């Protein structure tokens, strides 16, 4: 399967089938800290991924603007 990763941006080919969580582990990525996307759909960690799949992996980013001040 073709895997596109961001941060840092790179592409890799990985043999399937395998579960999304196993793919992340193989890439040394923390399962809870990454999103797996097949086409336009978010994939759960237990879904199977196959050789013909086009996968994108994005880190989960949280937080707000560093210049945000809460109203008082």
C-alpha cells in the first residue's frame, strides 16, 4: 500500500494486509497520536488496510492560538 506521511513529509510502500494500528506500530508511530485516512475516510485502528489502498497518516494536533487570551 502507498503511505503518505506528514511531519516530516515522506512516502513509503508497505505490504498489506494489516490493521491500521499495526501499520502505525511498524512505522514507529504512536497509535493514539495519529490519524489514518484511506481516500476521504478516517480509518479506525482495527480496520484492515490492503495493498491497493492509498493511505495518509497525519499527526493529531491539539491546542489553541498562543496569542489567545480568555475573556474575563
